[in-house]
């Protein structure tokens, strides 16, 4: 009986090692990194890539940032609180990483409000937080629906006092790809710079 239990436990441990995860698993040949944010490595429920135009109209995808850690952040430029706070925190995190490591991180801001977030506005707003940040704007409703569906991002227009004063409810989170282009982390927005620095350092190796 003990032998069977030991064999079953060994199989579970091997599967856990193969899948990886945020927890450190005793007995694995290689310990998995203890991320601060949610480790979604190997999760097939989220998108594996994207294809969206930047403010200049050039289509961008993960292939454009090969060898970099990519932070895919969803928000909108008229956001009154969480979005600008997170953008500022990401900029602070890159400063704390230092110039050499920061060069290997790419932050991409995807608007869920392309109706108001024109290419001209995106070109001004996004790099204002950090010159390396790139804004991505779905060219049409189909592109917006596809990327938000792929990454399970919720968004909805909340009417304001005037037609142009509406706000957008949306999933306050980012997705992080490692230098091999694999989706690794689900990161809550507004968490401060320190968790970003910790996890980005792990992914940069």
C-alpha cells in the first residue's frame, strides 16, 4: 500500500514539475520561480498572440518584440484613475530595473475605447508615461472584439451626462509574455512598482 501511495505521489510531483507554476515544488529537478502576480504559464484559456495597429497604423504582434518581456495592458486614455496609475507604476518599474534590463521590456497599451482614442491621441498619451511605451488601437469593432475575447477582457461603455463624457468599465489587468513569446503572468493593475520589478527580473533571468 505504501509503495502504491509513494508511486502515486511521485507521478503527481512529476506532473506538477512539468506544468510549472508559481509555487515552489519540493523534489522538482528545477524550482519554479515564485512570481508575485498570477502565474498562468501553459494556460490555454488566454490568447497566445495579437495583431493590432499602433498609432502610426503599423500592425504589431509578438514577433515584433522577440527577445523582450512584453506587458500587454488594456485600458483607455480617458480613464480617471487605474489606467494612468498603472502606466506610471510600469514606468517607475522600468526605471528601477535600470537601463540595460529596461531595454528588454516592452509595454503595450491596448485601448478598449478606440472611438475616442484616436491615433493622434494615442501617439501623445502613451509615450508621455515612458518614451518606449507603445499604444495599440483596434482599427474596427471586429479587432476590438477579437483581442478582448482572446484575452478574456471585459469592457463596457458607461453613459455619462453628455454623449462624449462616458467612461469604460473594463478588466483592470495586464498580461505578461516572456522573452520566448510565451504567456506567463496575469497582473492586476494598480499594484505598485515593486511587484512589477520582482516579476520582470525573474522573467528576464
